[in-house]
C-alpha cells in the first residue's frame, strides 16, 4: 500500500495544488484522492482483494495513475503492461504470473491485444478464460476477471516487465522497500521536492516512466505532466510555458527537440533533463545545449535495480556518470577488450522475478534472497554471495570513477528503451519456410534512434516484405526488423532486395 500512502501524504502536504496534468485538464491532489477512492470501491466490488495481481494495459493517461493508486489502496499488486504486447509474450508471462484481472482499452473492437483467444496454462495445464468482463464506470476501459490463482511469493508492490536473456518476458517483483529506496536515492542526487514539475514522455508501463515519473511525483508531491503524443512541437511548448524542470527522455526525443526551428533557451532555473533508455550521442547533447541552454544528464537505470548512476553535471555524455547515493558498483574480470561485467548492490534492487527463465535465475533456485553459492557461476540476473546483482551490462570505470557502458554480455539490445533478444528475432525469421539462416543486429542512426535490421539467406524466391509481415504477426512491433537484406548465399553482396518500414 506504499503508493496509496504516498498519495495521502501528498494530499496533506499539497492539498489543492496540481497533481496530474494531462492535455488541457488537471487534477488536484484532493481531486485525485477522491477519484482513487471511488475506483477502489468499484474494483473491490469486482472481487479484487489484497495480494491479487492486476494488469494495467494502458498508456500515459490519468486512468493509469488512478487505477494504480486504487489497487494500492486495496493492497493489490500493480502489473503495468505495454498495450502493444503480443499474444505470445502476454501468454508466456501469464503462464508464470497469472493475473486476477486485466484492465484494457478497446483496440479496433478487441478487448485484448489480439483477436486470438489467450490460452494460458496454469500449474494444472487448464485453459484460463475470463470469468467475467465489466466496463469501468465512466470510461471505455474493460476489466477482465480471471479465475483466482495463488500469486507467486515475493511481497511485491508492483511487477514491472522486461526481457530475460532469451528475450522472453520477465516480471520483476519490486517491493515497497525497493520503490522507497529508489526514490530516496534519486531525490538525494537530483534534489527532487514538491516544487518539481515532471514532464513524462516515457511510458508509465516502463520502469523508466514508473520510477522517474509516477513514483517521484507521488513520493514528493511534485506535479506530473503526462504526455502520450510524441510531438517535439508540443513537448517544446510545454517545456517553455510550464517551466518544466524535470524531463526524463530518450535520445530520439532530445534529437527532435534540437531540430525545432523555434527552439530557444529555456528560463528554467534548475533543470534536470535525464537522457535515458540508451546512449545519447555527443552531437545531440551539444545541439540540445546550444538550442535550449541546458545540459542533458545521462542516467543508468534498469528494471531490476532502478537508478544506478548519473552524470550530475552533464559534462561527459559518453559516460553514465558515478553511482548515485545509496548504490554500490563493482566490475568483474575484464575480457580481451578490457570490458567487464557490471554488478550493482542497493536496497532498490529487486530480489525476485517471474517468467519462463526464472527457474534458471538466482532469484528462485539459489540460496537466500536469490544469491548463488560461491561454487556456482552467477548467471545474468543472479546475485553473488555479497548480494551484488549481475546486470549483464559491460562497462569500464575510469580514474574519476565514471562508468562507461559498451554493450551486453548476452545478445540483448535496447529498442525504444525496451530489451530485445536478437536471437528471438533471428529465430522468428528462420521459422519462415524459405529462410536458411538469419542474422539480426542493432542499428542506430544519427538522431539516436535504434532499430533492428537483419541479413537473411534464402532458398528460392522470397520478398523482404513477406518476411517483415511474418515477423509482424509473431513479434511485438518494436521487435520487428525495420530493414531486411535478402541474400541467396553468404557470399552475396550486401544491399540486395530489401524493405524498409
């Protein structure tokens, strides 16, 4: 019930001050509390109780915040889900973390992300279908109620989805202690308080949006501006007119803002604009500072560990700065390139997870709190005997104690701030009848945008368009290759028939 407790504290501190701003409307803290109470009563009438896991498959809209707080009021577990999640990923997740309820917004007349019926195998290998569906009062949202199944252990406040080393969905169980510690660590490093104005362009269902937006606003009574329209013109207008001083955003957003012809220096006195999701190219950081007079601050953040490190002065965009308050870092043995595995320890680190690979992680098969014994090698996502999490990222620490990240130990990459396993994309391509082999890789353009591209060896006539359509039917949208180069042999020249989406 931590989120709800934060709400009550914010109401006492801020009362009628603005809590949530969305487009041309806003809610005060007292107004939000009133809506949360009504929604909690409605959810309780549907049979949602303490300990139940409830999925919120919504974007950056006020209903997400209100429902998350209503669930916290009931002692239920909030499970944010990407509205674009495919049936395969959702089914895999639900097999290991069955939900009591799922709140969705209709898409093309479908309540779920696909017209296909979800087949969810519980421990008894039975088919799980909604017991009932109800429309939430005053909204277009639908709440599907499923047969009650005992939730996994872990004492979670929220379950945030990411991907494991194979690319399958993994739910990270974040406790109240994790959330509180992460907020305290961030506030100590960024001086967040009730006067902050946070503009959130990152999705609320992501760890970035949840941690750097909703949690910080609730914890300190700051004003949260929600934005679901990725328009540089609109974002620039909000930054200027609302005097936004806290902006977590990705490289493509900073690049788009830098290209605005009407851009001019902002008057914000104490700006904390965080570059998240992936590395911010030096050129974009320089252009943004020249146009707006503000330095971007690179931050290293993961779903499992929360905020890890930060460049507080924004002087070196190629690094992710030094560990923030309350976080310890260490590196493993360097490889032949001088790069080492990154390990982290703090109270914000989640100790448990659920998903297809969870039985292989330290979170379920090793010793106390998921720690691996000294006689076993620690897998990515596992803990050593001293309680350090092996993040799977590779990096170096220089003489000034700044961390530079270089990539991953596995084949995971980040697209739109989300983890993608290249092996999963390759496997999907190779399942197409005429494909002999496939190689996927990450491509980053000059604006900092990242995408998946692939080289494919085929036997017989095969169009790149057909391969992309095949991927679109079997993968989440952000996993689909944006370009496919089709070859007839490994020796074929690169640049044959291709398709760009």
